[in-house]
C-alpha cells in the first residue's frame, strides 16, 4: 500500500498532513499522535506484564522508559488486591444465576458502536462495563469508587482518536479486560507496534487450539459474572470484534440480543487508520510506532476477515434477537432508531430511556467532525475487497458515485462520532 496519512481537513475543505516540529532530542521525545493517554497496561498482574515484555524482548525505546517504570510502581499491587477481592466476592459471583441475557453491540471499528453503546448506557434499566472495570478487571469489585480517583488525573478529557468524552465511569470495551486478564487479542499489537500485528487469530478465534478457545471463553465469563454481581442489571457489552466471534458467544449466551451497525467502508477505512495510529502511538512500549509498512494492509485485511466471519455465522443468532442498522440512519434519527431497536429486540421501558438519550445527544450536538479524502487507488481497492459487504448493507450507489468523481473534484468524506 502507498505511504499516506489521511488527516482532518482544514476549514477550506482541503485535506492536510499533520505537521510536527522535529524534536531536538528525538530519542527522548514521545510521539503523541492525538494526545496523551494512560497506559492500559497498568491493569495487568505482574507476571502478565512480564509475559508482555518478554514477547517484545524488552525492546523499550528510551523515551518510553519513564512511563514503563511507572508500571513497576503500580502493577505489583494488582495481585494482592485481586486476592482480597476474590476472597470477598468470588463465591457470590460464581453462584450468581445468569438469567438475564446481555445485549451485544457489534460492528467494525469506527462504524458507530461507541455512539450506540453510549445511547444504551443512558437507560437507567441497563448497565455497562465501565472504563475502570475494563482496565482493572481483577479487583474492580473492591476498588472502584476509590482508586479510580487516583488514576483519573492521568486520563485526557477526550479520546485521542476522536472527540468523544473519556472517563473511568464511561462505557468501555470488555476487550481491554481480556488483555488485562492475559488473553490473546489483536489489541496486544498496541504494545510493540514496530513488530507488526499480533494475535490476529483472536479476531474470530478461528484456528486456535480448543484449549485456548476455552481459556478465552472462561475468562470472558469470569469477568461477566463479576460485572453482573456489581451491576445486577442487563448488561450492554461492546467490542467490535465480537461480531466475528459468534460461534463462541452464541454458545455462551444463546438468548443474547445483538445490534450490528454498519457504515460506508470508504469512511470506515481512514477513520480506522487514524484510530490505530493514535492507540499504537499512545500505548506503544517503543515509540514512534513506525506503522507505514503494514498498517493500511492490516486495516483492510482485518475488515474483510471481520465481515466474512460475521456473514458466515450470523445465522447462529435467532432472527428475533438480531437488529442490523446503518450508521448513516442512526445519526439521521437517533431516537427513532433506538426506539426501533428496543421494539425489535423486546427491550422494555424505552420511555424511561428516551429522555436521558435526548439529553446526551443535545450535550454532544457541537461535536466536531473531521474530513477525509482517500486516494482513488485506495478507494477502489476497498470497494473491490469489500464488495459483498457494500452490496448487502446498501452502500453500492454511494461507493460507485464516489469512485466516479474526478479525483480533484471529490468532496472530502465526513467522519462523525463513530467508533
């Protein structure tokens, strides 16, 4: 793939590359693409962190040493806190009847899963994994509401990849809990991005030995039980990759509700590139991440594999338990879309959720969007590789119209508050 970077457009509508001043001491200056973000690795137990370091052969760059040393100050405490938490809560969590199936929000990264998750989170009758619970899964039952006040000073007000609010009490992807618990995940690429993608088999859990699939499922249920003990409400879970893991998750939760959201892949691709650039920059244990040789191909390969896995296994979800929605329709009429989802999935008391949903939409009404322009060869390659997805979800006319525009005259693509 060609070396390019899709960046927000300036006010005149022309895309611009990000310009950075060359540091005087580049080996000591950290590239913060999108801003500073707390290392997620703080939530690991010590031996899990050591295995992560060993995987990268301890190849820290000098500019990451201060933040890495901070891990050694906190991470050892996770183990005794886990022991205390489990002594207090393990028996209750394991005995808990799981008679309320969760709602899974799924869809490719940057397709609107965060917006959907945030809207669901405003329903007082539902619950969700918080950022603190996902970053510190071992002992959140013991420490949430206490230690989160200590760590919150290290969080930015907005996510580095977009303008969405950040907070330890905000909804989060349970995938972060899985890597804290030592499981494989494509997100582990964040640690050593210069080495390229890792754990890609965990995208859909295909090709893994049965022992590793069982370990993943057991850890997921371990975390889920403790979430249920904490919240005692129907949970709304959101991890994009779960759309490719239906074979496992439909066995764990046969009666779960599913909401799959799609978005024009010509919008999703550049936004996903921006997402991973931000996370690999802020979370990498060597910096800068040096992604030019592989990132574009990785995003497109993952998109194709993700959609193929979902299409292959979506029949495993009972028809009445699945709703598919387009991001473009959601942002056009958020309340009407949510009302339809509630009706189709048999989720009660939408009237109690509507007011809070309207409030959060009003609060974010001034959300800034970014504009993207894809080089024509890249756009055509996306259209060719994702043809089945484009056709089934109704993006053919839009994609063809974009490809037919003269390159110089093409209007920039718009990015909303999607994730």
